[in-house]
């Protein structure tokens, strides 16, 4: 039976580290850390994410600035706001909640965020930095996955690592991070042949597909580390992951649950990136 990787506990320890450093920055350097979160429209899921980010900011001692814009906001108005935040010294990190309404070009908005304040690490400059291993910020979800793997004590060096999913926000950066830690990495996607055989060779399996319970126990190598990034709904509408937890936990050595695995890590890593941004802008790091 697998050991459960407790994402809530690991994320709480990351947030505690951030809170402690934030307090020290305030006391010793008189520095406040600020995160601006911009939301356009009324998407209920986005609203929940933004509220959670606001709460996390309060918990670690950051100032949070929320900009809730009307669904009909034009691209020009949004770009004006981003430019204003780029030059606002009380704002260290800028996060524009995705998805944006269809009439707004997401790429144009991401590209307008100053790379120094791009705490989601979606700007092409930051994406490129990850490729060459000279990054300041890592995308929050893959960075959270790395912390979870680290928490197991399993050394990635020389391990067969399989990532299922090749999205720009999860799969691709995840593969790069595992490679940087000396894993031997295979990236799988919807056109991959022999997915089961490839998965069975994985010492570390990261699944980011978006299909409920897709990876089953018979696809998992005995003792593997299994990280489930998926956030899906099962046939009863209950939150679940891309991995069929029940069968997978019988084979895996370590496994993340959904909820309570990768999910809580994403916001914790966002807080960490914002702190890093504040320190860099103050010339401390
Ligand atoms: P995405 O952009 O839709 O990408 C999904 C990837 O899975 C694609 O690369 C796709 O391949 C691949 N895929 C789809 N069906 C497949 C199949 N049958 N076999 C193998 N690969 C297949 O999704 P995403 O944004 O990366 O998110 C993935 C999941 O993670 C979602 O459930 C999302 O909700 C969740 N998520 C969670 C967090 C968190 O904080 N916990 C953060 C981000 C995302 P192709 O490229 O060939 O189409």
C-alpha cells in the first residue's frame, strides 16, 4: 500500500517559510510584499481561485490588490491596467486569472506583464529561462510537484520519469524540471503509442491530462512515485484526479490524493514566487 503524500502539510510548510521571511523583510528592511490579482468577468471557478489566492496572501502577510473587472472590459483597458501595475512599486507580483473572455487575446496580456513581476512564470522570457536553467520563477503547479516529490525523500537522479500531458503550464515545464534534477524523462500525450508500457517503466509518474481516473493500477510500476495533477469530476460529480486512486495506491510506493495533493501546492508556490519577486525588486536576491 502506498504512502500518501500530504499536499496540505507540505503546502503549509512552504507557506510558513514564506510567512516567516515576509515578517523578517518587514522588520529588518521595512519591505512589504504585494500581489495584484486581476480577474475579468464572472467565471465561478476563477472567482474561487482568486478568493483562495487573496486568503493565502493574508495568511503569509502579503498585501493583496484585487482588480475585478467587468466581463466587457476591452483588451486595451486590461493592457492599460497591466502597464499601471508594472510600474506600481507596491506591487511585486501580477497575476491575471485565466481564462480571459474570448474577445481578449491571452497571449498579448501575458506578454505585457513585466517578466520581473510574472509570478505565474507564463511570460515567454520566463519560459525560456526555465529551458536554460536560469530562472527566478517556476510555474506554480510543476514547482509544487517538485516539492511533493522532494518530500518523499526519493532522489530523482537517474530515475525513469514519465510525464503524461504536454501543456505549457504543466506537462512541458514539469518535464524540464525533472530533467534538471537528472531524471531520464519521457513526455506522453494523446498521440503516444503504448502508453501503458511506458507508464509501467516509470519510477516517477506525473499525470496531467484532465481525464477522470484515466491511469489505473495496472499501468503503475510497483513502488513508483505517482503524482496526480488532475482536477476532474467523477461520474457522481465528485472531485477526483486523473489517477484511479483506489487501484493505484495498491501498486505505488507514494501517491498524491485528490483533493489534498497537488492542488494546495499551487497557491503555496505562488506565494513563494511573489516573495522572490519582492526580494529581487529590492535588490536582495
Ligand atoms: P491541457 O492543457 O488540457 O492538457 C492535457 C494534456 O493531456 C495534453 O497534452 C493532451 O495531449 C494530454 N492527453 C489528453 N488525453 C490524453 C490521453 N488519452 N492520453 C495521453 N495524454 C492525453 O490540461 P492542463 O492544463 O495541463 O491540465 C491537466 C489537468 O491538471 C487538468 O485536470 C487540470 O484541471 C489539472 N490542473 C491542476 C492544477 C492544480 O493546481 N492542481 C493546475 C493546473 C492544471 P495532446 O497535447 O496530444 O492533446
